[in-house]
C-alpha cells in the first residue's frame, strides 16, 4: 500500500504504524485491543427493567419444548413468558402465559434477577413466537423459532469453537457470517470457553457474548458447552485449590436435567431430527475426577440412541493440535466409548487452532474436529501437522452441518465466508459410514504470518 493511503488509514482508525504483523489493514498496521469494548467504570451491562440476555436452549426432546433464560433488574413481580403459534399477521392472538422461576444474582455490574421458563406441550416442526417480560411495563421483542421435527426430516445446525476473547469487536463477525451460510439452522452449538473470565469484568464479557449471539439466538436453539474458562480457581495457590463452576453458567442457561452424576449442570443430551447430541464436561473430567462417571453415562446415552446419527461435543480435544497439550485422561476414559459406539462427529474447542482427523484405527468415524471462532489464536504442533488434515492457524471459523437421510455434510468456513474444510459421511443403511472429502473450492491451509503476538508471546499468533 502506498505511504499516503497508509497514513490516512492510520489517522482514520487511530492505529499505530509499526512493523511486523499482517492484518486486515495491510502489512504493518496493528493495535492491541482490550478484551471488552466497555470503558473502565462504565455500567453498560448493569441490570435494567428491560429484559436482556435472552437464550432459548433445548429440552431433552426439543420437538415438544424448549427452555428460556433471561435477565432483568430486581423487583420484577411475577415475570412470565408469552407464547403463540407464529402467524402471518401482527395480531398474534391470545398467548399462552408461563410463569418464570427467578433467582437474584450479584455481579460487578450490580444486582439483577435471572429468570427461567421450561416451555412444554408444543407441537413438532411448528413455528412459535415468544416474548419475555421485564419490569416497569417492559417486554422483549417477539422472537420465533421452530420446534424440532420428526426423524427423517433434514437438519441444519451451526458449530462454533471458542469465542472467548474480544467477543464484541471480533466474535460478532463470525456469528453474523454464519447466518449467511445456514439460513435454515435450528441449532447453534458452542464448544466451550464462551468468555475468558477472571479479569474482574466477567459480567461485561457475558453481556457482550449475549449481544453477539442475539441474532442467532433469536431464531434457533443454543446448546452451550462448559470450557475451562467457565470455571475459576477456588483457594488458588493453596493445598485446597480446586476448580469451581463460575456463577454465570447456571444463570445464563436453562438446560436439560439428564446429565452424568457429579456434572448434572454441565452435561446433558437431546435429540433433534435424526441425531442425538451429547454434551460432556472436559474440565470436570480432567480436574475434578468425573471422567469415569461421564464415560459410564455416555456409554448408556449412546447405547440407547434411537437416532441414526450421534454427535458428541466436549471442550478439550481427544487429540490436541496445540503444542504441549495432551488430554490423556479423556482418551483413557471417553475415547473408548466414542470409538465403540462409532460416534459420527466429536466437536471440540480449547486449542484455538483448526484440525481434523479420524481415530487411530483410521475408520471413517468418529471424525474429531477442533475449531476456534474467537480472536485468540494459538500455534499448531508438528504432531498436528503430521496427523491432521486440514489444519489451520490465525483463522476465525464457523461450521455448518447438514444431515439429510443417510448423508451428513460438514463445512468449515472462515469469518469472511471462504470454504476451509468440507466432507460428507455417507451411511450404507446398516450403520457403517464412508468418508467423502470435498476439496473443490477450499482455500489453502493458513499459517500464522507473525513471529510473536503484540505482547511478545511466541507460542501464540494473536492474544
């Protein structure tokens, strides 16, 4: 880029002109951003009478119901959810009214109330509109989503790796781009580390996460997974140190009550169309001694699967593509169950790179995938380069999965919409799968183009 336009861009965006990294503005223009856009001391995310952070999540059978969580300030009397079958006219008719259960929740932004409602008794494959109540006459806008359909109906869903860092400034692009490529999606799966946490502004981070997810959450169910950043260290640097689930998790999400013993709040399963989805808690398995209990529970959930496809989501990978990481305990306890039941997809996060591979036996399933949606980007290990394909660094990604009969098609796309990875799993009608790679249109694998981060860390590409 000529010198004059570069100077003009620097003036417009108030960015320093320094040598080194390559980014969206061209060679040498970069800046270190804060983790949130909220200025210090600003109460942008203080609880208010207006309802916010509205998230609908699956029930165990989302053909007949779902669960909704939202937040307000305290003092909201008898908050409720209103529900109607969506119609073509603005006259919605007489709604069904459901009372919420409420809890008071204190954060850095003040004291608020979190409200949750279990919606049941619905009809399959039906478009419903709902809204939730706040205080002082406030209601949310009407939003609508379609209940799950019967087996045999095609299903489209989204999968995101870690959002975690700089959600508002960078993660928002990924969520919006995903909607362009999955206009009929009924589900969005987030593979853990939704926020970073631990920096004194956890509530701001959850507020920004809810904001960027809002366009997705307004039209489909959200299935979250706990990552290590959803936990914090209690009694840090003492013999009693242990992982404790952060308080936001149980307030932000209303989830199925069918999890493994010891991880009832963070493991669950549900069925949609032709697939059974199972959510695991890798942090609890690794750090809190629940790996064996989760494996036994997973074995039972998969053994009783009446659906054609099985998809397991866990934050920490079975095969880690980042240098220096090895989750051997997960491979010891969980991987034998995944392999024995020939799980189709194992969707993972944690390592802030991209990598895909089959198991050690080379069978088509499971396909183990690691991806990242957010701004933090790590570097690949040499082992990952040798055993995974494709792999990628320095790339924000989204994934679209479509299941139609005996075919599951997977696509990973960059934040700008370019195709990065694509394959299909094709069934033979007897439970076996054949892997078909789709290479046409894929861009070349991406590597990190800088020697260190803006903070000088050589083990990462971006903070």
